[in-house]
């Protein structure tokens, strides 16, 4: 995973320095599929709802093991069946707040192309988030 969303980064810093209360993430967490990657301050372009993929709050959920050595990794595979024809360049992690908040974003190591009807799977441990 590339980096923290800037708003979430500020939340983590403020919470750890005691300058503001930390706002916890509302679960479940969703793994949104991006056709174009964003930046720390701008969301990427999410794959539109089509086939077996539902954009936004309908995106597949993802879970993580507890962090160790400054890094956390997904602890179960995530599969999206009946994908539309698409090229996925990155993913974003969003919470389930009433107004969902982006937490992490990043490019995939290699873009994943799917044909209509394919199943896109991310293996357990393949989605990671780390702080230096």
C-alpha cells in the first residue's frame, strides 16, 4: 500500500502526540478498486459498479492481522467474482463511517487486467500497510 491518506495521517500524528483525540476507524473496512491512482490528498478513480463489483460502500471487505514491526497485512483472501473488463492500477482502503473516510491508498505492484466474468483475487497477506 502506497501511503496514508493525508487526513488520516494527521489523525494518527495528532492522536500519538496528544494534540487531538484519535478517531478510530469504523469497520468493516472496504477494499476499493482503482482504475487510476490518486494521491495523499486526492482520491483515485474507482472502478464503476458493473458485473460483480459494487463501487463505494459495496466494495469488498478486507481484514488485517495485528501489526508487527511497523507493518500490517491482510489476513484473508479477497475475491471479486464476475468482474467487468477492466484494468486495476491500485487499491484504496476506506472505512464504513456514515460518511466513509479513505485511510490508505496505493498502486499495485503490477496492474491487474480482467475480462468480463473473471474472478479477481488478492491472496491473504498481499495487501500491506506500513509506516517507516
